[in-house]
C-alpha cells in the first residue's frame, strides 16, 4: 500500500480515537501457525485415479491475528482448515503450532463449523459445557468461566433453553461459546455464518469482532464473503482454483477497534472490497 494511504489511515485513526492494530507492520513477530509447502490428494470417485486438492500451500499467522481465506468453491479452503485443526493429514509438507508439528487435534486449537452441532436434548448451558466436560476441565473452573462467557455471547437469559428454541444466530453464538470456554489459543472458523440471512450474518460479524478484540485469540476464518473478510481481518489470503494454493496475501490496514458504522462508510473499505473482487475474478 502506498505511503499516502498509510498516512490517511493514521490520520483517520487519530481523528476518531481508533487505534491501528499493533500487528500491522510487525512482520518480525514469531508465527503461531505455520503451513509449510503442504499438499493434499484425494482418490477420485469410482476409483479412477486421484486428484490434488491443495498444492505447495505456505502461510504464516502470528499470535493475535485475524486472518481470512477467500477462494473459489472446491479450491481446498475447508480441507486446509481441517488440516490445521489436526483433523486430516497432510500429503507432503507440514503444519506447526509454534514449533510443534500438528498431526492430531490439540487443546490449543478450537474449530467452529457452519452447523452448530448442538445436541438437541441438552440445554444451551449444557451444550456449551460439553466440550470442557469431554476434556475433563475441572467443573469448578467451568462454572467460574461460564457466567461471563454467557454474558459476552448475549445468552445469559437462554442458558436453560434448548437449541430448537433459539434462532440460527443464537445457535452459532452458542457454538462459538463451546470453543471459547476451552480458552484455546487459536480458533478456526469454517463458514460459521454462511447459512444465515444477511442481516443476522452482519450482526454476528460485529459480535465476533467485539469478542475477538477483547481476547488474545488468533482466528483463521474460511469465508466466501469478501465484505466479511475485509470487515473482520488483519489479512486476507486468496487461494487459486484447484489445486489450491495461496496466490495473494492482502493486508487490511483499517483502524481498530472497528465498528460497522464507521468502517463500512470508509472509502478505504470500499477500495479493499474492490481490490479483492478483482483478485477473485469477480470482474
């Protein structure tokens, strides 16, 4: 980005009282997640050979960053996320959490999928507690964390309700709560709001950003929404057609903390959306 644009960002931040995210420009910070020359192949249906889903994928994500991945359908975005989560093996290359290779799920990494996966016979509170229970987190510790978490998620009044009594957006907030209760270092999100209507999705983007800005979480989000990626992210990675690889890494140097009102009316926001649209081949 040109120096004049960076000066505009700093001036705008000073005028509004906002802050530029401290990670911007700190490229010397150590990587928390490292993906190094990773590939993935799958057998084709009917046994007629195999195909490459991912090829020579490399990227780094620093502690506290919010990074989004955009790319065409079928380019391997979700596959890559599952590999970072330790839910699928690499066929070449390696993925590290700090300096440790990831070959299986680890407590420091939580995953939020597009569907909430809540058990219908358990209350909201019991569903949020479930992951901690399965990981044998001490009950006293869980009960100490839960009230503040429910308040943050806006679910305090719904802790004793059941999933069918909640809206889709509330169920997704509860799914995020299942992960946050475990206090991971990294949260992976695979199109978590993709099945929701546009208004609910926008509201949950604001809530997700508010939660992240108050935490030390590192977030990697897979999304098809360019607007969502720009609004939330420090960086947006663009993947190619299959076999997928990272072909663009765009810094989003909008001031933080961000609110939908001032960010989405900022001309620079529109410029990022336009640039990503071009990179994605929208026009």
